[in-house]
C-alpha cells in the first residue's frame, strides 16, 4: 500500500493524518476518528484498519491530538470542520463512491455533523463506545438512516441502559453490548479475554463492511 503522512492546519491547530491507498484504485474510503486517549494505533483501531485495508479499501486516519482542556473548550462544529478539512484534502485527489466512518469515543462527537453532509448520506458507520451521555450523539443514533454497527461495554461510563435499550429498536443499527466491557472494550485484568473480544469485534466489522 501507499502511505502518505501529512498535516493540515485548522484554527491554529495542526491535524496529522495518515492516508493508506492501494496501487489499484479503490472506490471506497474508510475514515477513522480515534478517541481522546485511544489513538489509531491502539489495538481495536489498529486491527480495524488492517481488516478494512485487507478488503481493498483505502483508509484515512485522522490523528488529531487534543488535551482534555482543549477538547472541553472546542466547539463541535470546529472539531468537525477540522476533520472535514483533512477529508476534502484527500478526496479532491481521488473520487470515491462509498464511505465508511469508524469513530471511537471522542470521535463520535463529529458523527452527528458528518452524517448531515450529503457526502456521507449512504456511508456505513461503526460507532465504538459512543458518548451516549451527549444529546447530539444520542439524537443522531436515534434518527440516522445510515446503516450502523455499535459496540459498547456495560461497564463503560458512557453506557446508559435506557438509551441503549431504545437503540435496540433501530432496525438499521446492529448493537453489540460487551458484558463487563470497559471504555476500551476490554475486561479489567483479563488480557486473553480482552484479546478475544477485540477479535470478535473486528470479525463483526469485517462482516458489516
């Protein structure tokens, strides 16, 4: 694969990215939006990238880095605009017919706004530990028509039983609850069981995309 490391400037902030493209032209681009401390090199997103690339799809990792203080002062629109700036920088050089959005934790903050963009009208969406306590994220999950896959642990602070129960009724959303899973979708102090969980999640993503 071809690898392009780059940086885009937005509102005085540098947004690094990694673009992985196949030598044979692909018609699908997967865009990965990591968490605040859970980067695209963390196990779940690393293997998600690997399985997506193995299907012949191109991958764009948006590797923003914000401190908690910066993130608390960052407006959702500005955050999404920074991501869109990177996306448009890539797609102006390559036309794609299909998109896959994969967001982990903080990355899900951008999804309600990205899904309003006509570019992603039919995108497949993988929600990994979405911030269900946020009204914009929960509302998007309630109303979006995009096909989606959602993973959350029942020991995750973002897990809200009432909201998860409602989302079970969404026919376009396949929801998977990880029993005793934390915000990293792992089990505390059980390395091998955590590896099996990540493997199962990646297999489900493989089937979905």
